[in-house]
């Protein structure tokens, strides 16, 4: 990724770690970027990441995952139907989601603060690796991403600067500000320059077309 001074296309991506569509959408985004690089090897894409905390009122210790979704969607059958829909989309990008093993709906404030620090310390590429690692840890490995020790371990997985550069955020994480210019409850979202915004886990083909349109 280039700096904003030399980038041909600026893309802002809104995400939350507790949204499975974000993990699916980022797989499509990776594929779209790869194809774009093959088609336009001399063009650069500058990505900025914007954390959107969908459920800021979840307590620090989290909530029971299954009970949360049964109350939210209207019972076990509704939850099963929704999960089947999400898994079908995940299958298309080679992901097997561990819904049945996830125990907690976490508060994601600290994870978002760490993602922001990763970008500040090591750049957007490392920030992307951390975002994907945490989201995969939650949905594929059923880890508790609201726990400080889990986040410390995931930070170490991403070849980021020393943990001492980030651990203060577990004590005093900043409040997240809603992303301007769109609904904060719709993630993933992809804003291409000042013109096109795409919401949801769209296919790599849709995202590639948006990149091509942004060139023009």
C-alpha cells in the first residue's frame, strides 16, 4: 500500500470484529485487490480502516452468545436459519465458522483501539493483518476477543511492535466515533474516494468494478 500522497485510489473500509460478514467481505476484498493488481500493476490503492462498534453497550465481561442471538432474532430456529445463511456465504470464500463453539458476545472496544494502534505503529498493511487475525480468532477459532490475554496473543501473531506499545489501551481505550457519511450499523462498508460507497459482503467482482470505476 502506498501513502495517501502517491495513491491513485483511496478506499475507506468500515468494520466490526463481531460481524461475520466483515470476515467474509475482507476475503472478497483481498481477491478483488489481487485481481486489480494484475490488471493495473502501476496503480496503487491506499486503504484506511474505520472501526465501527456495533454493540457498544455489551458489558466488559461479555454476554452469553447463544442467548444473546436467540433474544435478538426470536429463538433457536431463527438463529439456526441465520447461521445457515451466513455459513453458505462463508463457504464461498473457504471459511468454516464456529458458531456452535462461540461462548461470548464480547465488547470490542479494546480490539478496535488495538487495531487503531496497529495502524499507527506499523501501517495499514499490518493493521489489516491484525483485523483479520482477530476476526478469524473469533469466528473460526471461537476465542474470546474481549479478553486482554487473548488480544495480547493475537497482537503477537501479527509481527507488530512490542506489546508495551499497545497494552495501555486495555486500561484507557478511547471511545469510538461513528463513521461519518453513512449508517454506522452497516458493515462491512467500502468507500471509494468521494463517490461510490458499497455496503455488505459484496463479491470480489463487485468490488473490482468499484475499483475500476474509481480510476475513472
